[in-house]
C-alpha cells in the first residue's frame, strides 16, 4: 500500500498529506464543496467527512482545511488511512483532462552560484526573453511557474531569465535536501507545457524602464554609455552566475553610478563588493573618468 506522509503547515487548520510521487502535473486545484469536486473522486470522498472545509490538490500532496469542530491530531491518521485505502483500491485522484498536453522532453541541471543561498537551474531551451524577479508569491501574476515554486516552504526568492531559473532558499534547509526535488519539479512542469513566464503580463517595472529604448533615448549621454557598457561587458558574466544587473541612475554632480543587483547577486556576501569594484574600475577606464564611483543596490 502506498504510504502517505502527514505534514503540518503554517496554518493550523490545514494539513498536508504527501505522496512519494507527483499525483498531478502542472495544476493547482482547490475545491470548496463536493459539487466543485466533480473531476476529483478522491476530493468528493473527503467531503463526506463532516469536518472537511476545503481540499487542495497540487504536485505531490493533498492539503485539507478543517472546520473548527475537530482538531487534526484527533483525525489526521484516519484521513491518511482513508486516502491510502482509496488509492490501493484503484480510486482516481483526479480525472484526466480532455486537453492533454504532449510532453516536451527537456533537460534541467543545477549550477552553483557565488551566492551560497542561490542555485541556478538551467534548461536546454529558451524559457523567456524578458528577465523577471519575484520576491514573494503575491508578485507572481506573470509567472505560473514561480507561483508553484513559492509553494515549497523553503523558497525565498526567484529570478527567471533566458534559459534558467535562479532560486534563493531560506537558511533553515540545505541544498542537499531539496535540489533533486526542485530539479524534478521544474523539469516535469516544463515538459507538461506549463507556462514559465507570460511576458504580456509582466507589469511595468521602474527598475527596467531605463533600459528600454523609448526611455533610453531620454537619458543623458553618460547614462547611455554606462548602460551600453553594462549590457555588453557586465551582464553576460553576471548571467552566467545566475544573476542580473540593471542601471539605476547616474549623478553627474558627484559622479556616482547606482546599479541594481538581481537573482544570485542580490544579497550575495561577496558579489556587492566584487561587482562594485569591478564595474567601477571598468567604467573609470572606458569613460576615462577617474572620479566615477559605483553604488550597488540589492533589488
């Protein structure tokens, strides 16, 4: 019989029943009652329990929200047993969708970055032409993939660019414990046709407005030169380490250049110092101005 693992969540009314393998691909289902759960025989069965308020199905788990008439410690084992028995008797968790997306074979591998808290997951295909950074799940309207990744409790920040996804984790867990899980999830998500980033939904970001042609033309000549240097000489090296750099501003009165760090560069113990000095020396040389200084900002 398949063994289910019971896990608590940050919400005391919700508990997760985790499976050893994925039970649903590229979907996150939520059912508030038995009528909504027509395409999930298992969810319908769970709603016969009088304390079940909401059923969530995603990835490798089923989460159940209870009414306050019971405590989970009194009923969770029985619910887990019912789910295991239902599966062992051939019960269907979710009925197959009529629109089945053909799998697209893809390779995902992990790369370390200069930031020990960030790992870069590289794909063998283009994922997006527009880089995007997400600090929390509320910012993920344009990226269904980022939204799903934030459901892993250890994911802190996400940066997506070209052919890779950089993930920054919380310090409470090691990469050894989660790298394989994340790699497999991203691989299966993309193979099943999941949307990585909808570039039409990316909201206007003040951090990247200056890089756009229509705004670039309104900048002073020195600012334009700085952006061109960053784009040609700095960004490729930074991207190789799973990060990104954006021009923020140039003040001609004090010769100060401000740049914004994203992805693995953001919060990295060494990158701020290294990038600041490397960019500073490059700009001084290429612009022939020894008074230029660089301030590196975290996004």
